[in-house]
């Protein structure tokens, strides 16, 4: 799933931060957890925070460099 929708435009019960509070971290994808840490969107191609989290997750998935 690719997120282009801004988190602010999502229904309140679907937003990552609200789901974290209501259901805990296991209810969120890695990209959604990264989005919470980022706190804002943009990144390459003006992505939403969750889309940017997916981009970071996907671009670092093949990296063997821990730093």
C-alpha cells in the first residue's frame, strides 16, 4: 500500500499516532512507525509522512551498512 494521502486528511481513527495510542505499536506497519518519528511528510516527490516512511524502509531494506 502506498500512501499519498496526508495524515491530516485521514479519518482520525486511521491515523498512525491515534492507532498507536489506541491499539499499540504492533498494530502499525514499519512505515507508519517511521512516519510517527518523522512527524511530517515531504521527502522525495512530496510524500505523506507514511509514504516517506515507506520510502525510507524500502530504500534501507537492502542496505547492509548498519550506520
